[in-house]
C-alpha cells in the first residue's frame, strides 16, 4: 500500500502526480484555471496524463476531485497507480489506454471545499442550461434553517429543522439538501446558472481523448457516503437501461444507482457522467462513481452546512474558521493507513476489472 501517494493538500498532490507521470515519461497536458490562485499561491490546474497505447480502441478514464476536498482520495489513487509497475503492465497487457484527469475542481481541492470557485457543486452542473432549471421546492423550505445567521446554529433553528425532518423523514431531508438546487447561489449543493470552467474543460478533454474510441470505462473518485472505507460503486451515467446493464456486467451486480433507489446517494440532476454520453455519442461505455465512506451521513451534512456558512461569513473568527476547515478535511479524507489501504485496494480492483473488459 503506497500511503505516500496521498497528500496533505492540493499543491502537494499536484506535485506528486506530475512527478509520477514524468517518471513514467507520460505526456501531460495542464489546463490552468484562469485568474485565480490556490490557498498557498499555487497555480490551479486540471492536469491530464495518458498511459498506454494512445491509439488503443479501449480507454479507461480516471478522474479526481469533482468535489474538491475529496481529491485527497482520488488523487492519491491516481498517483499510486502511476507508481505501480503491476498496474502499468496491466494497461500494456490489455492493449488499452488510461487517461488520468487530476483535479477536475482544483480550486475546491486547494481551499478544502467540495464546491468550485463560484460555490457551484460540479456534480449538479452538467445539465442543459437552455432548459428551465429544476425546482427543488423542499430545499427552499429549509434553506434558511440550514444556513442561519450565526454558527453554531441556535437551538431554536435546530429544533425547527429537526421538526421538518420528523415530518418528512431522513430520506426526504437528504434529497432536499443534497439533490441539487438552482435558486440559491449562497446555498448548499448549488448547481450554477451556466456551465463552469471545469465543465467546459472536461468536455474538451473528452472530445480530444475519448470521442474516437470504441469502448470507454470511467471511474470518478468520491468520498463522504457510506460505511467507513467501503467503496460503493454507484452508476454514473444517463438513465439508459443498456448503459446501466453494461456497467453492472463489467463491475458486478452490486453496482448501485440512485435511478432505482439502490444507492446511498440522493437522486441527482446534472452529474458529470452525463458528459460522456454528450461528448462521445454512440460509444459503448460503463461509468461508476467509486464512493468511499467516511462519517455518518448526518455528521457529514452538518459539516457541509458549516462550510457554506463560513463561505457566507468571511469575517468569522479565526478559531471558528480553523475548526470548520479541519472538520471539512476530516469529513472527506481519513488520514489513516487502514483507510488508505482499503481505498487503494478497492480502486485497483475496479480499475483492473475495467481494463480486462477493454482488452480487444
């Protein structure tokens, strides 16, 4: 287990990823986020490295940090794979290629937030913005309760939120809060008003590297849902029976989906997996989000509320700010060797299973 592949922050993760790609003499493209710098003054970029036969008909895409702070996990897996002789040999043996997309959301990764530079959740942003925005009426009912004027929330506010949950149930609360909303730019799980820089950049990368393949597989690394260290394989694509069936055939019948209620995720709109079908039409693909558990759901959602409150209150006391930032990191990245070992073992198994299916 390569624990040293995991990093304490984005700057270190990027340095390690680029060094690992350079050591393998892989071509790397760096798409720099314009006009903004990271928490340590560093360049922010979506870095793309290609391993294997560039002209191979089968391509496995591994991307990290859709939800910024979750990049500690995904970037660690990507760097570990690049350092793993056995994994590189498996790519060659499969006569396939692997595209590593490091830090889909570099700003969120650097600043320890799930959202991007505009407070947008990227996994709610991949929708058709020419169509009317979905309405999340339930979120409108609880927005002011989720993000009160002061933090920690006053007992009266928590009592009102608790009463709402008691009336509607925990699943309804999860859906209301995390399903995505497009009316409150300062709120949680905001999907944006237009495609983000990350959205457009990912689509361009897919058109360049994936659109002419014969088969595609995608693993998007996430953290925050489910039992500690367990990697839930969540279908990450459009509502198409053939695509869902192919994904379960490739990775097993334990692949879950919010489309049929089997996933720990709430039903979502605007997921990044939809970009595969948009930019690579008619190419058979299988796509999962590999979601690793960290904290109990209610605790994780509570930390997200605190993070958004802090974003809306830049004048918050330094001590409170430091506490919330530490809680965010701990909620989405467990800096413990046993958790990292679980993460890497499951990631490697999933990636190797995909390579076996991509072999011509």
